[in-house]
C-alpha cells in the first residue's frame, strides 16, 4: 500500500500549507520527502488524510507552490 504526499517548494510553504489545510478540516502533517534521485523542492512534503486533489486545490488557491507528488510505502 502506498501513501501519496504533496511536495512543496520550501519548509515555510510546508508549515503554511499544513496550517491552512487544518483550518479547512483536513488532517495534514509535514513529512520528509522520500529521496528518489530527482528531488524537487525543499525536502519536505505534506501528508494529507482525505482527498489529495482537493487539498492541492486549496493549497494552489492560497498561493502555496507545489512541486508534485511523492509516494511512500505504508506497512
């Protein structure tokens, strides 16, 4: 089973994004971005419980720069 995370452009965006998503009712957490040799952004991502596409839309609408998605294995 895999969990997708939203990669952000800076640790500041990660903190702002987490707080914004929580204020909108999402469960959001800052996580280290898994390194796969092609890291984009600061090395931090947002893990979101729920609809990741909806969370990305909220982040974009509020000026949070997104760098894509990463997957991590959850066991």
